[in-house]
């Protein structure tokens, strides 16, 4: 039986959702029998691949790099899961861009004492005017809230997705809870 092509991605989040994913511990070995991990910060693959079956997306959409990756994920994934509260609601990252973080970064990297590194605009992705939850940018197939979602709930969700089982329906969103 061919393995499902599985991905995880990290946008504007703290990586805590990925840490919770790693808390699956020995269940990761069971998972490895069923999936091929084709993209993840854990695997350090540079380009998001084609023909992905399931992608868990951690974090909100905070800058142009996040936006581009979210659009690639949607175009190349059969199922996209909004993974954790930052992706589902924007959470803490949603507070920041409107506070003038872009100005702060410019001051630090272009006008600060060391002026280092130079070329900040080229090496730092441009911030969006507002940090957005994932479903405001791309269509999302299921939501897995929590900050972070605990490992047991991640396991329930991933097991259901891999088995092709329907997700639980709640008002206005499909969610695992
Ligand atoms: Fe971190 Fe919580 Fe956001 Fe996950 S939902 S990326 S744990 S802040």
C-alpha cells in the first residue's frame, strides 16, 4: 500500500504546535509506517512539493513569505488543516503587525548603531498590514484549535484524516475537539 504524502508547515507561530506534534513520541513510529513526510520544518525541505495528501499548517499569515507558502500549500494539498490557535484565530501574532513592527525592524536593521545586516528589505519578508488567520487567506478543510493542541488530540485528528474518516462538524467550521 502506498504511503500518504504528509506535510507540516510553520508560518507565524512559536513552533509550539510542532513541539506538541513531536510529543506523539512512540506514535510517531506508527505514523511513519503510514505516511511519507514530504515537507516540514522538522525535515528541512526547501520547496513545498506537489501532490500532498494532508498538510498541517501552524501559525498565522504574518508576512509575504507566509502568504506565498500558504497559497502554494493550498494549490498542492488535497487537505489543509489549520493547526493550532495561531492558524485558527491569529492568536497572539495577530496583535503585532499593527504596532509598527515594520518600522521597528527598519530602525534596528537600517538605522541602528551597527546597521547590520544591510539589505534588510531583500532578506526580511515584508510584513502584511494585519496578521490573518489561515482561513482568511486560503480555503481550509479542517480546524485543530489549541495553544498548542495536545498530542492526544493531534493523534485523533491525524488518525481520522489518514483513515479518510469524516471530521466532526461544529457551527461554521469543521473541527477536531
Ligand atoms: Fe505557539 Fe500556541 Fe501559536 Fe501553536 S497556537 S504556534 S503553541 S502560540
